[in-house]
C-alpha cells in the first residue's frame, strides 16, 4: 500500500455506502489525528483505539441521521498524494463548500483544520477535503 491516507478515506467511503455502523482501519498517528478531528467536527459518532498486534486498529462508529438514514459525510476528497504534494500558505487557505466543509492540513503545529490553521497563521500540506 503506497498511500495509507487514501486507504483510510476509501474504507470510510465504502462503509458509508454499505450503511455499516462501525468500520475498522489500521492505526497510525496521522490516522488517529484525522479520526479525532472528524469526531470533534461531528462527522463521526465515536471512535476507539484498539492496541492489539504491532500496529493496532481504530474502530470508528459512523454517524447517520435517524430519520432519513443519511450519513453526515457527503464526500471525502484526497488532495495531497505521495506523487504530488499540495502545500498552501495561511493566506491561501482553501474554503471547502464555501465554509460548510473542512480541509484537514498537516502543519508544523500538528494536524488541524483549515480554520484553525488560518487562526494560527500557519500553512501546511492539504491532506483532504471533507463535507
């Protein structure tokens, strides 16, 4: 596997399309931070880190609307890939869906959303867009 973040997003996307309640993904520090941000912003219901084996896993409980059975995540787009990294400065911060979505960035101060990075005036690598 050459792109573990794309694999993480694809596992979430496939679980949403299949209407699964829980999805398991292999753990890494970056994936843990992505999961924490998704939980803080209300895109997933809950998560749990399982420390078994050499790598461990992340169990993610997906969030669905109780009436329409629609997931809170509409689209996840991988922006920066291993073959083509995408960097932005704090002045050129991307706006996702005119401010309704989030862009997740890897900065020198850690993994954060585009709004947090703009407030701290730091730029970084754009990992993905979520809305």
